[in-house]
């Protein structure tokens, strides 16, 4: 069962990502993290099902941030 867009946003927020203010039209949201050079972009309404590529993109971003934070702590 796919996650909802709001669940992906919640995961990003918990990991320290910050939502950029409205950029353009539509349902796209841009999430930035100080350790990543590019934002994570999510499209869709909060109650909608996330696409597999969106879940994958969020998972990869969360793993990258976790790895980079581990390297900073050393």
C-alpha cells in the first residue's frame, strides 16, 4: 500500500528538511536540507497516494542525510 504524500512530508520534516515558500504554481513542494545540494521535490495533494518514484526519492534523501550526519559526528 503506497504512503500518502503527507506521510512523506512528515518524514522529511522529522529529518530536518525545511519547506521552501511557494515556488510557482501547482501542488509541488520543495524541501531543502543544509547537507544536500538539491531540494527534494514532491508533487501531489497531501491526501493523495505517493508514486513509487517519490517514495524512493525521499528514502534516498533520508539515507543520504543520515550518512552525512554520521560523517560529521566523527
